[in-house]
C-alpha cells in the first residue's frame, strides 16, 4: 500500500501555512485548509483506518470483536479474513475467487500493490514449505546486533546466566535512552522468539532506572541471539483447531520484591500462538495462591482465544485443556470448598469454578519435567531449555541436529 | 526575609519544600497578577534566595520561563543578568530544560540571545556545542550531542504589533509542545488501531491447519 495516509478524510478543521516557494507564500493572510489527511498530521493514521474500515464494511466484511484490526467475511462457503497493520494488509481465506474479488474492490479505491504470497510482514520473514510455515526475524536480529556493535560477540547457549542473581545496586547507566532503545527492540523480537521472552521481561522491568548490571544482562541476551539468529516458530498442519494452554508460575522468584512470575503458552491447532511472561501484581503467601492467580490470568487469555476462533468460524464445544503441574490448584479448581487459606482469592476461585463447571476449560495434570511454560518463569539449564524449546515448536534451521 | 532568618536552622530538605510550595503558589497565581508586580516579587525572591536553589525546582524553572515569555519587553537589565546567571547554574541533570530557556531567550531578542550564548561559552556548560547547525528562516537549528537532541530555536517576534502578537502567541504554544520533545520519544507519534501479534499467529495457525490461501 503506497501513500496510505493521503486517503483518509479529516473530521477536524486543520489549516496549514503556505509552504515556502509557493507563489503566494509571502502573504501571511493566506492558509490552506485540509480536506484529506496528510503525512505528519496526528490524525492521519486514524483517518486512514476509518476510511479502510468503511470500504471493507461496504464489501460485506465485519469487524471482529476480538480485535478492531481484523475483518471477517463469512459466506456460505467462502471465508475471507483481512488483517490490517496500518498500511500492511494480509488477506487469508479458503476461496481464491473471493480473495481476488476483494483485491479488485480495494484496488479500485486505493493504489494497492499486490505482493503475492505472504513472505514478509512487519519485519517477520515467513517461509512456506509443504510442511507448513516458518516464522523468523533473522534480518531483524542481525540488524539489532549490528546496531549494538555485538556482531562479533561470542555466542551464548542460553539467554540468561543459570546462576543469575539480580542486583539492585551498581553504577547508574550513562545513557538510559540507549538501554530503553535496545530493550524496546528486544520486546519486538519476542514475536517469534519465545526463548527470550522471560529474559526480556526481566530486563524490561528496569526500563526507568537501568544500572550497568542490567545493560550487561541485555548484552548477554544479545550474545545468545548471536548464536541463534535464525531461530523461529514453525507452524505445521495438525488438522484441527483445538486450543490447549499451559501455565506455570514460580513462587516469590523475584529477589527484589518477592513477587511471582506467571508464564503461559497457548497452542491453536498444535501451533504456538500466544505466550507471555509476566510479573504478578500481588505478593502471594503460598505457591498455590500464585499458581491459582496464574490460572485465572491464563483463563482470561484462553477465553479470549476461544472468542476469536469462534469469530473466525471455528467454534467448538470441546473444553479447552489447561495443563498445570500443581496438584493443589487442580483440587481447588475441582472442588467448590473454600478454606481459610483461599479466602482472599475467592473471586478467582469462583471464576475458575464457573469456567470448569460450564466446560469452557478442563484442567489437566502434567508432570513438572514436561511443563512447557517453565521457559517463561525461570532460568533453566541449557539442556532443559532446548528440550522445552523444541517442544514449543521454536527451532533453528541452522542447528546441526 | 523571614526565610533568610530561618534558613540556618532549617535542613536542606525543608528549604526545598518551602521553595517548591512558594513557587507553585507563585506559578498558580501568575496569571492573576499584573506583570510589574510579579517582577517585583521575583526580584525579591532573587535577593533572598540563591539562584542555584531556584533552578533545583521544576516550578522555579517554569516560572522563569513563563516570565521570559510574557515579560521579555519589560525585563530590567538587572533581571536579565539574573536570568543569565540562572542559565549558567542549571544543573546538568536538568539539561533538557536548557533549550526551553534558550528558546525563551531567543524569543526575547536575537541580540540578547547571542549575548547569552557568548557568556555560556565561558562556563562549564560549553562542553556541549552550541554552534547553530543551519540558519533556518526565522531561527537557528541547534545540536546538543551530549543529550542527543536537535532543537530548532526560532520565532520572529521582532514586530510588536498586536496582530503579530496574537500570531506569536499561538506559535509559542506550538513551540512549547516541540520543546517537550525528548529523543527516543516520538512526539509525532500517532495512534491507530493495530493488530495484536497473537492474532497474526492464530490466523497463520488456522491457515496452516486448513490449507488456506494467504497473501
């Protein structure tokens, strides 16, 4: 899509001084009034999005409830979905006629360039093979390493040192901007890199007052990236669209404020789609409480995913499986009995009971060794780390094995 | 005067609190006062308090800036020198306020501005380069490599007709917005709904599992 913003219609009155070199620019009483948006205006992207939405809704698309940038057209046979990221558009569907019809409609209104099959989207490289898709950000990693002057760094096997102890006192960093800039780029990199998610969530907790120690953590992550630049996520055909979730949490793992970390990952149709590592807001007394909190948190995401999939036309009555390695939380979820110790998380308890009872989710035990979200909550040994990564579907095609 | 008497007994912190409350009071009531009266108050403050302390509070800086913008025509030479001193004493940690003041000085008069720059070159602050990069139509572009900032300083406020005054007022508002800009924070940042990356992955998974087409 070229010069997208010029297509938006403005709602507000905006005036501009005549630019230099305009024949009448010497007259201070003359101004332009905009009818259409222009690059540099605050409201341009919004105006463009509104304009595109109108065109899409005219051609029978409905805006999804799960995300305002997703447009869905569910015909009797044809299903077409339309994703908007400002001026990058993705169209997917099962009917080639409907897709080419949509393209023709859009081309009538906007000068859209058809880039053919999806290969590159927002810095994510997408490789298609007969087995499925492979998403990676190889070029982005290399650019990042080059900008950080770490292109010749010694590769590290895991993103964080296994004997990591967080320090709070050390010399303050000279340039906070530099730190924030690097971490910001790392956060974007987590789109296809579940392996660095935990490490990045750790370093991004110190965005406002980084110290030299934190910068060294970031450098360590960069060293790891150097050794695994081509790593990405594979998506293969499993022939179903079932949702499964895994969740985990550590207990009071943060040495600074003793808060716990929730980690979860979710699979749709056997492919990793959603993962997160997040420090909890509360300080918890027991590991069961932490795990329960994480369970609630994960359930929100599962319900959202279910809503999204039913929006896409894949509603299913089979409960979503939620794996968990903590017996206590499984018992609390299954039995509507309240104890003194669960009093303060009663709202969470009721919520989960309801979801389990109405068969939205189904809780399942998994042994700690196969617990996938360990990746998102703690520092692991190299062997365990790579074992879990391969299970997640995160592979490095350049690895010898 | 009572502050001066008290200050030996007061701790530094208490003094700061007093200062801040004093300035916030002054700042809030600034618009309701007539300008000469404020100037007198300021002169009084400057007599009582060390200027370095004035620069340690954000409200103090704001006050100075507002004064500079509103009273550049009526400032007495003595007050100008005081303001100049203030700029010389600005803490390095508050450097992002410096362009704010520079701009205000620039708005006052090109002549005075040059004098300030000249004076500052003799001080510790000259570790940054103040050399104008490019002369633009109504001002100059400054580069502050230490703090990673590129500032345009300008505004033509030479003529003092009322018509121009109105125009410069709106312009000053625009300039003030530009001044709050910090490197790395895109002040031109605009908002549009964008898609969640999770959805992209969900969609791709659905595509793979159903052998759909995508482009």
